[in-house]
């Protein structure tokens, strides 16, 4: 499993993550920020544990995030 | 000559907002949430802050403008409407927009609209087009004063009025950072870091120095002019009479990413200069004194922008600020004693002596600056204190616990 950590409150809603990993990210029409699908919220941080197969796409999402608020913790 | 000039100040934080109001601005502009051009660099306010900002500013007779000027995607529309609805309910004076969806919605709900610099207005027909939505428009920063003047004259001649029925009022940038691209329409930051300037996420890589590599032999050339993409900062104070003579009504100061002391200094200099122009007491000597004062706070060196008809930009020869003064954080206020007009501070770092100039900033205090003439430690007068000590100082106006204490020192690198 890999872990995706998302600091949602700092999201500027640019849409880049949904382009890189469309299955894992979706823009909220409610507040214009991105949602990390299947995540659990702990205080202001959203965390999702997903399969290895999603590593590459989410790493790209993390690299492309202009706000630098997506962390992808590697395969174990 | 006109009756009044509105000084519009940037408010990127509660400290800057207070500093702007105290320094004598007529209006402030600020962003909330993520749909503004400083989504990344300033500590933006939230929807919950709007009512308080509107109330505080109304009491001080200062108008409040909310920036909602990024490009908007479909997923932003609901938030855009929520921001405009909340602004309207909270009593915000106007919204600064560049996207047509935001203009149309604000008009629909009856919130006045100002056209943002992101709309790049450069001609009278465009003014006429936007007149259906807005009473106030900022012109593109790339116009010359002659071009500005011809637009304001034509507005009067054609009697172009906005939704209020009044003639369109024209606003221009008077001071602050300039962009290497046409007023913010830049792709550099998006290209290199996927961080779009047009979504308020500019990483300002134009401000750095670059090396050109010869692809054939690999030789690297450091570009002689060093910071070829980093424009110097706009400063119009020494020809503010000419700027006001064009018929503009509002002077906007750039800098939502800047500190409270920057906002205080720029607003008070332009306030005094604009008043001097209106009273016919503006002189080159006074202008030079204001310019010297402006150079004490953040700047990349000054130039007159495109207003006087220069074809090419003037580029900075260094990274970061050329301010002639630097402020060092040294501690925090613990308590203010109202009757004695004395404040207690805890010195966390550095030292403080009698004769030093200090700056105190806080969300409600704004900016207070003065020279220290007496320091007391445990009620006994001392000449100098070092970090770790608690001291009391007489302060010229009320400050608050947790306000930050800075020491002002000359920035020797930039003193010639």
C-alpha cells in the first residue's frame, strides 16, 4: 500500500491533480477545492491508503501540485 | 484639476489592513479563499472575516474591495457565487473581477463591480464594453500617460456611464511590483513549476538570474544584465502631478504580499503627495523626500513604468529588496498599561539600546514606529538590554499583547 497525504485547506483549486490521477482526485463544486477520493480526515489533513498501481499517477499529482500540499509516501 | 483622489491600499493581512486605514487610505483591496491573484503569497482572509472588515472600514470611512480576479473554472462557480453573495450581505463596497462569470453574477445580485488589471483594458471601446458591468476600471499598466489621458477625456466626451449612472472612474497603478508579462498574463511560472500566475500561484521565477548555454559547445554565459526578466518596481511619486493630470480618480498601490510597514509607508507618502498635487503645493523637493522614504521599504529599485513612454522595461540588477532599511524581529509585547502608556516586552533575540528605532506591528495596532528614549528593566532605567530580558518602554499610542517588536537598522548593502 501507499499513503497519500493531502493538506486540503491550502488547496487553490487549480485542477492539476485531477488531470494526473483522475481516479483518485475530483474537484468539489461546493468549495472549488480538490477532494481526495477514499480519504479519511484527521484534523485538517486528508489521508488515503491506496494500491501500488496508483503510485505513478499520484506521484505526478504531487509533483504537479503548485501549492505543494500532496505527499505520496512510497511503497513498503 | 479634480476634487479628490482615492488612494487604494493593499491589505494582505490584518496588520496591513490596520496600517492602511491608519495611514489615510480611502479604500482597501484584499482577497479571501483561493480565487484571487495572491492565493499563494498572502495570508488571505476567509468568508467569516468579511463582515468584520466591512464594519471596521466603514467606521473609518474606508471602502472595501474584494479581489475575485483569477481565471475561473466550472468547479469554481459555486464558490464564486458564495463569495459574491457573502460580500454583498456583509456590506463590502465592490468586487474586483476579471472573469465575465463573476462580473455577470455580481451585477445580477447588485454588488458593484470593478474591472481588474487582469482584464487588460487598453482602449476606449473596451471601457465602453465593460461599462455595462462596472463603474470603476483599472487600466493596463503598459499604457503611457498620454494614452491614459485620451481614455479619460473620451469617457467624458462620449459620456460613458456605468450601472450607477455616473461617469466611469479610471484607476491606475501608482506604486509597486511590475510584471515582466503584460499585466500578469504570464505563463513562466506555470511552464516551469505548474504553478499558474493566473490562479494566484506565481512562484516569481522571473525574479531570478539565468545562464544561457551554447548548445553546440556547452559554454555557459551569465547574462550581463543579470536579472533580465525582473522588472524594477513602479514608482510614480516624482511625477504624480502628471499622473493626476490625466484625469484618473484612483491610485492603486500594489503589494498584498508585503508587510504592514510597507503598506503604511507607501499609503502615507502617496496620500501626502496626492493632497499636495490637489492643493498646488507639490514640488520636486517634496517628491524627492517622499521617494527617499519609499526607498526605506521593500523595493527592487524604482522606475517610472511605461507611463512616460519608455519602450522597454528597466530590469533589476539584484535579487530581492533594495530597501535602505531592514527590520529585525527582536521580541513580542506582553502587556500594555493604558494609564501609564507603557508596554512590557519580552526580548527573544538580539539587543535593544536607547536611541534605537523600533517598529511594533499587530492586527489591531497596525504599525507604530518611534525612537526609544527610555528602557526600564524591573522599573530601573537601563541603557541596553539583551535577549531573554523583559523590559518596559513608553509607547506613543496604544499597542496590544502579542504585537511583534522589530528593530530598524540601515541596510548597508544598498547604501551608497
